[in-house]
C-alpha cells in the first residue's frame, strides 16, 4: 500500500508539472515537433487553416505525450482496482522428494521407541498436488482513499491532455497566420519591385535622352536592388515559416504545400473582463486540472491518515495431494486476518505531513491561478483592443502612402521633381504595407490569445478569427 500511495503522489505531481511547463524554445518544447507519418511527394498539398489544425491534433508530439500520460494514469487506475477484487490463483506441481530423517531429528533410537525395527533414515517419495488460492481485501482505509485519489489523478491527466489540445490549436494557428503574413510581405515586395523596375527604366531612358542627371538613374538602380534584397529575404522567411508549420502538424519538411486561406480579418464583439473570466473558470483546462489535483491531494492526505485504521482481509486455499500413488486427499485453509498498527507513529506522521504540504501547495497554486487568469484575460482584452486600432491606423497609412506615391509619380513624369521624392514615397509605402501586414497578424494572434485565456480556443477559434 505505501508503494501505491507514493506512485499516486508522483503521478499527480508530474501531471501538474507537465501542465504548467512552458518553454518557448523548439529544442525543449514538444509542441514544436510532431510524428511524421508519410514521406514527401511531388504534388503540392493545399492546406487550409482547418486542415492544419486537424493534422496538428492528430500528429503533434506535445499532444501525443499528453495522451500517453492519460493512458498511463488509466493503467494505474486499473492496477488500483485490483485491491478491491479477489485474487485467485491455481498452482500444481509434481516431484520426487528425498529426505534424511536423522537430519530432521528422527534417530534410530527414536524409531525403536515407536516399535519400528526396519528403520531407514533415508526416505524417498513422489508428491503430486494441486492448489487453488483465494485472497480478498475486505476493508482498508488507505485503499479506499487511494481509489479516490487515483480517480482525481485520472481527471488531472484528462484535463492536461485537453490543455495540450488547446496549446496545439494556438501553436498551429499562429504558425499558419505567420506564414500567411510572410506571404503577404512577398506579394508586397514583388509589387514594389515591379514599380522600381518601371522607375529604373524611366530614369535610364531619361538619362540616355539627356533630360535627367546620372544621379537619378543611380538612385533608381539602388532602390531597385534594395527592393530585390527585400524580396529575397521575404521569400526565404516564407519557406522557413512553412517548414516550422509542417514540423508542428506532421508533414515532411520537404513536402511542398500551398496555404489556401487568406489572412482573416473581422471585428470581435466587445466583452468585459468579468464575462471572459466567468467563461475561463468554467472552461480553462489548467484550472480544472488544479481543482482535480486538489481533490487528489486531499484523498492522498486521507489515505496516509487512514494507515492508522485496522485492515481486514480474508484468504485461504483448497488443495489435493497424492503421495507415492497411495491415494489422494484434500486439505484446505480458510482464515480471516485483522491487522492493527500499534506503533509506527514517526512514519505515519511524516507521511501525513508530506501529503499535507502537497495539498497546501496545490491550494496555493489554485489561488495564484485565479489571479493569473484574471491578469491574462485583462491583458488579452487590452491587446485585442489595441491591435484593432493599430490595424485601422495601418490601413489608413497604406491609403495615404499610396496616394502620395501616385501624386509624386505624376510630378516626376511631368518633370516637376527629380526621383528622390518618388524613392522616398515608395519607401514610405513599403513601410506602411509591412506595418499593415504585421498589425493584422498581431490582431489575429491577440484574438487567439483571448480565446486561449477563456479556455475555448479549440471550440471557437473560427469565431474569434472571423472565419
């Protein structure tokens, strides 16, 4: 029984630690890995956001580990169930036994005392026997409390697994949105490169015709090459982001994929911190994990205290034996056992105090998590509000920069200005477009973070992203 209680204690603590672990590095965070089930092919795999999340929930390594942890606790629960069930075993054996009676205390003088004249100190017999054994625990306080503890530990593992599913949805959706943002940067870079090509040809022709200085042509050439560098960097970033996405959802890194969903954008209905916090207390898996771990630690504390109680069990056997072919006979034992601990107070108090400390620690973590949920909800709501305004400002900046570039292009073509203001206007538009892409990405990420803070990201990520 002490081994059972120690195992339950370790299982509960390890499950809680796993649920709270957070490491942003891909080297140590299993949610950045996956189980790759098939090799790459030559075809281009079209991938929507829903497809990516479905693959992540199927193949992500972090989720696989959480599912295995839940299965392990289910196995431990079945082991604990055996304490409440009868144990029945059947054994049989046959063999030749040779014994020295003198060594056992039967000397020739002893044999004469019984009237045995032909005494042989060495005996040899054949023994064949079969036996069925039975054992049943009738009452044990620690076992009953341990059963309650393992039930709570199983629920801890379940909510840990559900929390891992939410983590997968957030990680995969963030990676998908990051790849979309990078592709938008490539599209913007290509458009600006095409515009710079036109500007360079115009400056070159004007210089050849003698109506523009060589400086204008050099300036346009530098601007074109700078934009070509930006395009190369953007294309490289897209490929790296796609590789990271494929690693998280179990697709071979060499498989070609095409993202079929555009960057989503929609306004989110206004919510108060109190509303979101109430949803979080009901749906947050990590909160439910700690609630059940508190139940588990309470049961473990009771199990250690109940070690002072008597234990009642029943057992016995029935067997059939045959010696040297002289016929068989049956024998049996039926006995009840009452075990009462008299004095082992130091160990009992030590076990109880250790369990009490674990229980107090979980209750402290629970109180802290309530405050943490409130903090996360309020921060997420602030981020959603701020990034929504940033998107509005970024859209306005793109419109203004586009109009400024159009006006400056007309002035250059009319010969009013050289191309320096035009190059500046193009740089301004490029910066405004990048800011819009980044603002839209951050807005969607903040909505995902709000859904995760409320504990409903797996069920409602489409609603929060406006899909």
